[in-house]
C-alpha cells in the first residue's frame, strides 16, 4: 500500500521589516550618542569642534549601517525610500563639508599650540636673561649653567612644537578620512534610495 506524502510548504520570510527595525535602532542610537557628545555645546570653540567631529566620525559607521538597513527595509515603499535616500544624500554632503571645517580648525589649533609654547618659552628665557643680568637673583647658578638652560629651552621648544604639529595633523587626517569615506558612502546610498526601482 503506497503512502501519500504531503508536500511541506516552507514559510515565507521577509527580511525587510527586520532591517527597518535594526536600521531605525542604529539611527536612533547614533542621534542619542551625538546629543550626549555635544553637551556642553561650545560650537564657537575650534577645540570643541575638532573633538566633537572626531568622536562623531568614530561612531559614523553606525549611521552608515543604520541608513543602509533602513533604505533596504523600505525598498517596497517608494515614498519612504526616496525620503531616506534624500536624507542620506544631504548628510553625506554635510560630512564632506565637515572635512573643510576640520582642516581649518586643525590649522587654527596648530597656531594656538605653537603660540602657547612660544609664549611659555619666552617667559623662561626672560627669567634666564634676568638671572644673567643680575647674578644676585640666582647666586648658586653659574653663567655656563644659565647658557645651557637657554639652549635646552630652545631645543625643548622645537621638540614640543613638532610633537604638537604631529598630534594635530594625525587627528585631523583621521577625522577627515572617516568623514570622507562615510560621506561618500552616504551619498551613494542616497542615490541608490532615490533611483526608480526596476520591476
């Protein structure tokens, strides 16, 4: 006697709603993170701006991931997809504009750091010169020791300026690199989301 086997019907699974949920969660998390990082806000201060943009660029992969998942999850809804695509495009352009701001702030911070180092060195050199001119101010220090101290200050100033320059440049290059990569990726996502869907 032959048995009849009933075909098993596999349940259909649509990943798009899941992508929308995870995408919106990533976007919300990024926005909350950004609001917390921005406090206390001091947008007129270049040091604050560089620090904020550095932390934002470090976390921007979450924004990119969230935008991609949200756009993929909205492929069936043309209106949502276009709005999300336009938003991604605008944010991508803003990220690229932030690169210019980061470079300008980096140059400003470099000048401020060098001026601060030079001012402190000038104060020390003035004290050394006063000790040279009036030996009674430092009776236990010889003229040779004062000359060595002056040379040491000059050497140290050069080293400190170079270190400050290198640190500021590394930070600026890292921030600009992240902003460019994420900005271009967001612009690409924006174009993808706004293009007409093929049937």
